[in-house]
C-alpha cells in the first residue's frame, strides 16, 4: 500500500482513509489500542478475549513478582 495521509481535526479526530479500512477489514464501532513508539504511535485493533485465550500457555510461573514485593 502506498503512503496515505490524513489530518487531525479541530476536535482531535482522525478519519481513517477508506483504502486502509478496506485493506485491514476494519468496521465501524471497532475498538483500537494506541501504543507509543518513539515520536510516533502504533494503532491496532484491540484484541477480543477469545483471541487472548492460551496466550500465556507454558509461561513460567515461579519467581513472579507481585505488588506486595514492591518497595
């Protein structure tokens, strides 16, 4: 996809260009997360709970820090 630009409105809103929405299959009402990246921002769809199932399978659970051991 070529570089596409958009403008921040006076209400601090950005319209996502149709070509981007169609390529990414984004729909109205979909939730997004914003992740700071240096001087920029990564925007991506917020994952649904079912997509997170099993994400930590096999994770080591020993030596896990808890709020209690913070100073």
